């Protein structure tokens, strides 16, 4: 007769022992990914004014201006997160964001100034950035929650919601007039 043994399923809830958690490989991975998005936000803050200057539509210009200010807040929020984790706020090159920003520069260089084709391309580039940020902040918030860093998770979720709102705004601008006008050019 075969016997079965019941094994207690490992709890997925944080134990509250954050001191021990700080030394874990997962915590180190989490902090490394925070450094990655910190680099991404800092470089996006430099790129958005260039995208704003390249845009023609007043709505898109305003959206880029607004998101530049929001990105500065995201940087400050990440600095607060590092502080809460008792980690140094340091940036690690984000190859994904570097590529996305390079692509945005390519769109500016390859399209004519003053056209809705350029604006449609800028929205495409900006939404690629937003989707990257949405994926990153969403995952990092879940990681933080699982490690028992509820306050950190809350801050990351606030940024996540802001990134989602920016994505929705860009879609509204594109669908409002820019895409239709770009088709006609």
C-alpha cells in the first residue's frame, strides 16, 4: 500500500522579516531592476522635451510637456523608494529604454517637420515607452508586495496608474485627429 505524505505548501505571503529579505537574491534582483527603471526615467526626462519640440499638434505638445513634469515626479518617487529600502539611488543603463529612445530619435529624423505623420510616429514611440514602463512598474509593485514592502508597492502602483493614464491620453490624441490627418498627408 502506497503512502502519501502531505507537504505544507510554502506561503507566498511575506514573513515580515525584511532584514533577512534584504540579503536575499530576489531583493538584490528587485533593487537592480529599480536601478534600471531609474535610468530609464532619467533619460526619458531628457528625451521628452525633444519629442515635445518635434511635435506639431498642440494637444501632443501639451501631453509631452505634462508627461515631462510627471516623469520628474517618477524620478523623485523612485528616489523615495530607494530611501525606504535603505539603498543608494543609483542608475543602471536600461538597454530597453535606450533602444526605445533611439527609435524615437529615428522617427524625428525620418519624418518631415510639421506633419501629422511625424506626430503619429511620435505617439507610436511614446506609447512603446509607456507600455515598457507599465510592464516594469506593474511587476515591480507585485515584487515589492510579495517581499512585504507595502509602502513601496503603493508608490510603484501610483506611478503605474500615471503611466496607464498617459497611455490612454496618447491613444485619445491619436484617434482624435492625428491618425486620420496622417493618412491624408
